[in-house]
C-alpha cells in the first residue's frame, strides 16, 4: 500500500508541469467572454455628431470627458462652459492647454488637478481594463475621435464626435449660408461651423453657435469690403507649409506651391519656387534665423526681408490673423487694425481684455521684428501716409 501511494504521488508531481499551461489557457478563454453592454438611459436627449451618429445623453447631465485625440481648447472656445468638464486629458495635454489662448480665459481649467491624469485611455489594447476605468468616471458624454471610439460605443458608452474631419458627411457651408454663394463660394466654412454647432447643441445652447458664426462672418466681410480682392493689380506669391490655404484669396495672396509640382526635398522646392513671401509655421526656426541661412540668401523673399511667422488660430483669432496676412501683403490698401481686431474679438467673445504683451505674443511681434512691414503690428504704431492710421 505505501508503494502504491508513493507511485500516485510521483505521477501527480510529474503532471504539475501542465498547471502553468492550464492557467494560460484559462486567461486566454477569459478574453473571449462577451463584452458587457450598458443599457440606454431612461431619460435622455439626443445630439448628432459631426459623423452623423445620434448620441443619447442621459438627463440630468453628468458632465463631459475628453477622449483622445479631442482637444479641450476647441470645446471651451465653442461653448464657454468649463464647469461641465469632468476630464480634460493627461499631463501632455495639460501642458499644451496651458500654452493656448483658452488658458488665458479659463485659467481654472489648467489649475484643476482633478481634470488631468493619465488613468484614462492608457489600456486601449486591453478592452476590459479600459472599460473598468471608463465606467468609473461615468460622465454624461465622452468627446472623442479615433481608435477608442469603436470600443466605447460597442459597450454602450455615449461618445460624441464634435470635431470635423473625423468621418461622416462634411457639408459645404460658408458665411453666406448653405448653399454657398457670391464671393464666399471659394471659402467653405463647413469644418468650423459644423463643430461649433455640435458643441453648442451638446451644451444645450444652440443659439451660441449662430451668434458666433454671425460675428465671425461680419469680421471677414469687413476685410473683404476694405481690401476689395477682385480689384488687386497683383497678388504676392506666398509659400506656407502645413496650414489651410483656403483663406489665401481673402488676404489677396496666392499659394506659390500650387503652381506646379516640383520634385526634390523641401529646400530644393523652395529655391525653385522662389516665392515673394515665406511664412514659417509650427517649427523651431524663426524668421531671423531663416533669413541668415546661407542656403536661402538668393531667395527674393529673403533679400526683401519678407519672411514671417504666422498661424491662423481658432474661430476667435482667425479673422484677425487673416487680416494680419492681408495687411502684410497689401499695406497700401488697409488700415493697421489687426491688433485692435484681435483685442475686440477676444473681448466680445469672452469678455477678456488682452494685455499688450499678450497681443504681441499672439501676433508674433518679437519674432517678426526683423521682417519688412511687421512694424505696423507693434503697439502704438503710427502709419505715415497711404492707408495710415493708429492702433
């Protein structure tokens, strides 16, 4: 009997090597379990996203969480309702927000530690781990666009896409309405207007969108009436990489890179194109450093000191930034009003008074100080003759 028991014990010991593989198999089978699906809310309102998908949002409203790659700056600029936020992003997004225009208006968002952490959206490759974290927040809606949207919708979480370019139909709209007409026909505003209207509907104040659209269009109409682009005898050839070119006609310039397809790297193409003006966007290079680069000394824009830093900004800044571009290209036709327009729009949209230093920063005054014509954007500038005036 003792020998028989010893043999059984030995056989059991030999089979222990199977245990790890059994555990791995059980774990793998666990991943095959069906994903849970949350029931729809008993009381809700419906908002349709930019992708055309209607989303049920529970009432009473439990707040808004940003999902990657959504940006809280756009939401705040559209709605002006920071109190509805329950999650804004991770530490990298917090840093980006702190450098944005909206952080001036809503500094409490950047300072609120509860809105920023890395716990959400870090396990998108592990659905069940991600699900547990998402459910713990339980906001009224997630604003998102990208790979995490399908997972979240599959389990019944309310995910609203409010940014244009995230799929779905993109209507062609302009300041003149839809369908587009007159001189606005070349300037579709669809991405801006669609996003604004979705965000305003989400916030429960759709009237905000129409008021902001009207204000935006008035500023651009004023520029059109003063510049009269159709009567310009010449339009500078502009080289600008990485920005939307649809606003060039509004400023009376043309996209030099669209004239012909030129092989080679960026530097080679720039030398061949030889534009009248160059605009630097989203790089570490400054106009001063660019103009000192021996590779570009032969360019017309460099010889004439027509190299600048520029970006069009969001809905609030854009009319002032387009005017800035038009004033650089056609100073003889336009009063120097870019600074005042930027100041006025920030105050009318948000009740926020920009300081002179803030305006200098937003208009890149220091970086463009060595560029021709940029002095008109400095504080206290007095024009002499022509379309002169003061800001």
